[in-house]
């Protein structure tokens, strides 16, 4: 399996999200979901958005530093 930044996606209650994505980004998310599924049912792009944003924010040092200095 490819070493991906995201781990397994929690099977939480679905939340409706409306967002417009560029076609290229949607294709990338679709491919990512397929790779993350390890041959199982591909994970829908919408289910990847929240964990990716959480991962991005949790690893953004500038955000963490700014939060500490303004909090």
C-alpha cells in the first residue's frame, strides 16, 4: 500500500457538505479514495475533505503558532 498521510476514515454519521471543486481536484480525491480503500470500496471524495482539512490544520505550524499568540 502507498504511504498516505490519512489513515482509516471513521464511519461517522454523514453530514451534507456543498462545495464546488475544480474537476482536477475531484479526480485527485477520487484516486486518493481508491488508494486509501486498499482494494475495498472506494471512499467518496466528500468523506475525504474533513479528515484532510483536519490533518492539514493539525500539521500547520504557522497556524499553531498564530493560535498560541492570539489565544
